[in-house]
C-alpha cells in the first residue's frame, strides 16, 4: 500500500513542478497588444483561462493516476 501512495505523491509533485514551470516560462510572457487601454485586461483573461484549463487537466491526470494505482493495489 505504501508504494502506491508514494507513487501517487511523486506523480502529484511532478505535476506541481511541471505546472509551475509551464506557468512561469510559457504563460507569464504572454502579452496582447493592439487594443489600447484594455491590453492588460485581455492578457490577464487569456492567462486565467489557460491556467484554469491546466488545473482541470492536472486534476484529470491525478484522478486517473489515483484510480490506476489503487486499482492495482486492490488486485494484488
């Protein structure tokens, strides 16, 4: 049981570090220009939408990982 739990925690931390890297390196530098005074607002909206999609994908991946690990533990 401990091996499955540690595998899940390892996967969770890998996703956290990977997500932080994506946000800082890819999402951070995004800027939208050409709309005047609302450039910063549009940039923020785009970044927020992408970040929410990433959170949903991360939750889906962790859920699948959890189900796979614990199903394997139950069968053994």
